[in-house]
């Protein structure tokens, strides 16, 4: 390990509350949301000329199937911590998706959403057990969802592009897929998946209503109000803190050095750390470990496990919890099963190595972990 890597490993874990326990928490983004519907949609979009292979989300990401979740749960329960607890995913989930049929029926004039449980029905028998598995995962403390935004699209920009008959957006829509790559002739400025991105401050009012709808839908479907929030694609305005607080969010997960959009092209950067409190009393959570097997360099060099273990080692050295960041795209196989199988093999190796190196480790979900901060 280079001196530079060692310095970074120490410095990023220096601020924040210290604990004398070896805690591992795994945050995973994007469950519940659609991206590319299936392998046929991927092929259709690629045949139409979209670059589907240079972006990992366009290449692999889709709604997790029953088989995907069963395989994920098998890996999580294959290891136990010192207290006999299995590893746990804390997925930041999107609880709704566009209702393509109704949006088309109203001539693209009004956005219509559907709960992800209705989206599952569009995907047929391969996804019919997903909702049941979510609830089983919650009960068994191996899959404990938090809030990632109501859907994983910027509704305002999505509808603007549909109304303008934007070519790549319409191609995605026709294949029940969103946030697809753009043609080279189209503008490269793409905020379609950046749920809470704003250009003007007043856009936050629509987002406040989305938060109210999404949190209510989350509670109705999963039986509790989530305490934690991370914005889809990592961007949101601090003017939403009050609305999030009113809906029950006590913890916000963002990047360490975060650029807040204020509207009218203005941004404000803040340095954040675990446990730091904002103006309405919410605490920030910062991930300090990375496990992304679908990054090109990690797959090519087979180094995701090694790199994550180094991150964990620095976290424990500095008496911080190891908060691992990962994404659904690594673990879904409807478009390419070998991609999922590789990632799950690497995840099992990571978890096995964690309990081997640190036998006093504790696996926790996000809500359990934040109680220590």
C-alpha cells in the first residue's frame, strides 16, 4: 500500500465519533427502481445505436429478480458475527416507478407513478416472489430498507424530455427503461437519474411533495417509517432538510465533501463527517469503505475484495464503524447472470475474510449502527 493511500485511509476516518467495537454496516443503493427492463430491452436499445456497454448501469442494472434476492440472501446468511448474526444489507430503496401505460395514455402531459409492487407484476413470474422476500429480509434482519427517493428519476426533467419527444428518452420509454445513454448528437448534460437536482429553488416544492408521498408509500408497503435517507445519484438541496425531518428522517447519508445545489447555478460545499448535525438536528452518515465489483478496474484486476478489506482495516484502526458502499447493479443477473454470479462470489469472499480477520466483528443494519454515533 502506498504512503498516499495510507494517509487518505487515516484522514478520512479521523473526524467523527469513535467506538471501541468492530462494526460492519453495508449500504446498497437502488433496490426497487427500474433501469433497463430486461435483456430484450438492452438489445433493442443497443441495436438502436445507444452505447449500452460503456456505462455499468446501462449494461447490467435492472429490477432485482426473485432468483437474485434468493442468491443474495444465501450469501448474507453464509457468515455469522461473534453473536451469531448474519451479514445485513441496508438497501436505500426507491418505492415507486413511472407508470408507462398511464403516462402514454395522457399524452405525456402528466407524470403517473406506481408502487414498485405493481412494477413487479410487469416483470412476470421471475419477480413474483420479490416483495415477499423483502419482508422476509426485514424480519430476519438481513435486508433492512431505507429511503432513496420515491423513484430514481428526476420527474421534472423526465417529463420535459418526453414532451419534447427527446429521442433517447423516448427510446427508453418505449422499452420501459429509464436514464438510458444518450446519442452523441444529444446534449451530454444528463441529470435524468439525479432525483433531487434543481435548477431553480422553487423546484424544491415539488420535491417536498414527492418526499411526503414516497415516505407514506414506504410505510404502507414495508410497515415502518425509514429513519435514513440518501438522495438518488447523491445530490439534493439542504432546503429539503425540514421536509425530510417532518416525515421521520433522522439521518442523511451523503459524500464527505458535498456540493449542495441551491438553484440558479449556485452550489455550497460542506465538509461532513459521521455524526455531524445539521440545522434541524439530523445527523450525517458518511460511507468509508467501497465494494463495487462492476467497476471496470475492479473486475479487470480482481481487486474489489482486497481494496474493501484495506478500507475496513483503516476504519477499525481509527475506531470508526466500517460503512461499506455498494450498489444493486453488482448483484442482478437478468441481463447477464455471469456478472451477478461473479459479484456474489466476491461478496462471499469478502464476508468470509471479514469474520476470519476480525472474529469480534459485529454485523449491523444501518439503524442499529447509527445508534452508536
